[in-house]
């Protein structure tokens, strides 16, 4: 009787956590695991965000000044950087000690297969430039990992284009398309 009681928490834990095996489609980083209906639903929800304002986002010279979401591409994942809109609309103390911009910034590690869901979860107020994201490769990548990072970058760009998000590829020395 006691061994059965000891096994019960283990069985409950495994039943609650489920499987962690990733399918081949999801591992490749694409939206292959999404049905066309799901992809269309994500695209329609992203349409609630206005089109990008090129004059606003082309004027940004540093990623620290970038207000829209941006992505840092790594070998096995993508880091999504989101700066949430300030809930206080007053200009008093904005960016100061009591209302720092860094407190509204969140960095999330996401698989490329989950990128559409992550982009869809970002509130509309976090897109001041419209439906555009900056994307950059991670810094200090070992030469052996560069091909994998580049493939991940190309997959992320394709996936973002599939859901109607404009991609602004950021160069290490400054803004601009590569």
C-alpha cells in the first residue's frame, strides 16, 4: 500500500506536466504545426495593429530608443524584447526615477515555433510605430553557431511576414537593412 501512495505524486506530476517532446515541424522553427485556420486567425488579430509608420521607425538610431517589440535571434531560441506602454499619460516624471522605462521592459525567450503566439500576445499599446519589429542577431556568436543563427533568423523573418508583421533588420553598427 505504501509504494502506491509514494507513486501517486509522481504520476500526478507527470500527468499534469504532459509531454515535452517537440514535433519535427515545431523543431524546424516554422509554423508547420499551425493549421491554415490558426495562422489566418493570428493574421486577423495582428491586423488590429495599424500598419507601420516608416518615418517614425527609420528615425530611430539605437535599439535602446526603439519603442516597438524587437527580437534578438540566437541559435535555439528568440529573445523577444517588449516595452509596455506607460499607464500614466502625464508627462510629469516620465522616464525619471519614479517611472523608469526599464521597469516596463520585458525580455522573453521564445521558440521560433511559438513566435506567432508570442507576437499575438503583445498588447496593441506596445506598438507605437505600427506593425513593425526590429530584428538582430545575437552578439558574440561563435563562428560554428553562425549558420544556425542565420537559419533561425531567416525562419523568424519568414514567420513574421506570414502573419503580416514588417521586419526591420537591425545591423550591429546601427539601423538599416543588411
